[in-house]
C-alpha cells in the first residue's frame, strides 16, 4: 500500500472511533443527526427551498 493510503486508513479509523466515542458519551444524539441532515439537505437542495418545499425531517 502506498503511504497516502495508509495515512488515509489511519485517519478514517481515528474518525470512526471518535464518532463512536461521541455517540456513547451523548455528544452526538439523534436530534443532532437530524439537524445536520436538515442542514445538508438545505445546502444541497437550496433551490427547492426557494420553490417553497419544506425540507424539515420528522415532526
């Protein structure tokens, strides 16, 4: 494996472990994930918002 692949793999493992730890210690909750998903939808589908589409997830 090339050097950049090893570094990328190590970085990916580091991020995945960090996400797991944040989830276990309640820094990441379903409400936070829903808010992030809504924000990403608004960013990538902004033209739908201008057309009056509601991109809010859930209740």
